[in-house]
C-alpha cells in the first residue's frame, strides 16, 4: 500500500494519533481500517504501561442536558496540570459527562461493583437458566455477567456517539495521544424525580 500525506492526515483525523504513529500504523497495515485497529491496540498498550503512574491532577466538568432535567459531574484525572489544561483532555471529560447523562451507569469500572451485587446477579441468572444443562450454566452466566458490566459500568459501556467503541477505548486513545495516565475517578448523575 502506497502511503500518501493525505492518508496520514485522514488517519490522524480519525484517531487523534500523532503524525509518525499514523504513518507507522499505515506502513504496518494492509488497509486504512487495519491501521485504525493498530492505533487502537497501541492506545490500549500505552494505557497498560501508564496505568500504574499516579494521576493526581485533573478537572471536574459538569454537563446539564437540554431541558435541565439531568445534570452530571465527572472527575477526570491525569498526571500533570499541563495535560489537565489541554483542550483535548477537557473535551474527553465533556464527552464522558454527556455519556453519563445518556447512559446512566452505576459504577466507573468492574472493580467498583460490590461482591454482593455480583452474587445477586449470578443468583438471578442461575434462576433464569435452571432448565439448561449443567455443563452450559457457567458459560451462560459469564455471558450474562458481561452484559451486566456493559450496562452498569461506565468504562465497559458502548460510547453513545459511536457504539463500536467503549468508553475505555475512548480513554485509551487519549492516553496514547496525550502520553499520560488518564483515569475517570468518579461521577455523579442527578435527574429530576429520581
């Protein structure tokens, strides 16, 4: 595949990657979609490397949905105040706040789900599938638990603007681009009548 500056520009716009990263991804790939996948994987690899670093800076953003019936506060952390002031970082926080307003997650991540809530979900699933063969039950319960995480945990939810991406993919892309550990620390969602 011959790589043109237009290809690099298009990939950068689609992924937010740096110029050299986009060029390398195109060189390693058979197609544009493969290059996008390479960059997304790189973002996850970068996220894994940086996840151990302290994220003690950041911002709190607010979002009030049209009609003023739903409001959200999100705390998004990073390593330095330089990144916290970065426009892309602020946009990420705003996108996450909008997503929380729309998708109404209960937890930030799987690790926050209490053990008793998981046990209760498993009990419900086992009751639902009691007529299934015993050798299939564990697999079915695991699949249903994955669906539960996708509904209840912010990082596992499909992003409202692009359901092919999860919120954790969105964060991983920004980690790859901004070069710092980024963490959604917490959120709160208020809705009239809840």
